[in-house]
């Protein structure tokens, strides 16, 4: 019995040394080891939502502060890298309609952004020229109960974008 257990243990140890060649992606960190400070530059905004660019830049700053070891600085000249972004487009469309009145009762917002992380030497460390983020919100049918939920939706999109971008930077995707 004991020799059978030893044989099983030896086999298991041997199998643990054999690798299939697959590994989880996104495990490497391609950011420079001396990167300690990041500046968040003001975002470009090609939409009519003038507050959206500020929301996006603020969300990125907050996400970097809470999830990374990097310090966010205001002056790009004093930063080891800078993040610049832009809102290329924003679309809003009714996605659910009231069958009685024909009015929209739900809407979807789609925001297209571009983002880059550039080192102080000018080297592009991360770039995504066409990211899309979307979310939905409800529209009250009764105009007396109308509450504009689009701004809250844009805040959710900003937070989602920041989580996605910072994760992609950290995971080297």
C-alpha cells in the first residue's frame, strides 16, 4: 500500500514538471521600472457634452490613485509619463419604446474614446485609438416625472472606461 502511494506521488511530481506551453496572457508589465509619476492631460472633446471630457480625465486620475502605486501629478514636465485622451464621438438613441404612445422609454449612450500613455522620452507605452463604451438609462413616459438620467449614465461610462483602461495598462493588454 505504502509503495503504491509513493508511486502515485512520484508520478504526480513528474506530471507537474511537464508543461503544455499555454499560459495566462497579460501577466507581463511592459511599463518602465522607473515610472513613478503620471500626468493626466486635459482631454479633447469632439462632442456637445462639454462636461464629459472632465469626467473621463477625473475618472482616470481616481482609478490610477486607487489601484496603482503611481502618483498623479498636475505638471506633465514633472511626470515620468502622461496620459492623453479624447472623446471622438457620442451617440444617444432610444432603445425601448412605449407601445401605446410610441415614445422612447429607454435610451442607450455610446461613447468612443481614444487614449495614449506616453513616456517622458516620447515613447508610446500604451495606445487605444478606438475604444467604445455604452450604457442604458430609462426615460420617464410622464413628463411631470421626467428626470434626466443621462449625466449619471455618463458618469458610469467614465468609471467603466477608467477601470478598463487602467486594467489594460497594468495587465499589458
